């Protein structure tokens, strides 16, 4: 069965490919900047719901089941959004250095027969980031568009001391949960 991934994320597309889930990828934009939330779980739910409503209106579910997702990164009681510039990315990443970072992903899967809303969390305990390594990562620009500037499959990987949860959740789509319902 083919689904519609309503996300421009290359990482989410790769997760679906690796899980051998057939999909097309197209989405309409939703502005997350208007969201006011006091907790990370509430924020990620509101963002996912907004994306879901916009994409449901644009595409419906008659042709393909709809899959939308959003991810938020939190550390030291702060919601760590997408960095706006290199200095912002540095501050966001330094918040995570040597600390527990939680990556929370919300997804909504809606077909003609079922609708699933899931919020999953993966915790990472990071070692202190090496200054020169951090600066190289910042120069690479790979942090752009990433919630919390975090790439657990890239820069952050060598600093992981412990993990609690699925790596796919941290990468933006809880495929283990999704596969149970498909």
C-alpha cells in the first residue's frame, strides 16, 4: 500500500525507504512560528496537527493514506527550535552538550479505515561536544532545518553515551510504531 508523506524531510523519506514502505512525498507548508506552547509535547502535537489539517485539506485521504509528522528537541527545560543562524545553532547545541536531550516526534497517519496519532520520545545522554568538532559542524551548515540543530545520525552520533527509545523517533518518524498500524 502506498502512502502520502506530507513532509519535505529527506530523512523521513529515507526512514520510509529503509522500512520498505511505499510512498509519494508531497506537502503543503504550515507556519509553526504562530504556535504558542509551554511544553515540548504540546508544541509538537500542535505543529503536527496544523500540518495535518493543511495537508488533509490539500490532498484528502481518498487517493493515499496521509502521513504527517513533526519533531521537537528539548534539553534543560528548553524547546530547541530550528536555528535561525550559526550563532543560534551554536547556542542550541551547547545547551545539549553534556546533557540529556529529548527528541519528541508526533505523527498522524490517516487512511480511509483508521486514524492514528502517536507521540514518541527518545532520550540521548550526550558527552561534552568537542569545540573544534562543533565549529566544523557549524561551518558545514548541516544543522540548517534540523530541530535543535541535532543530527543523531551525523554530528551528535559520536557523543552519545546512552539512548532510551527508537533512533527513528529521533530522526523524525517513528517507523516502528507506524508499521504496527499499516
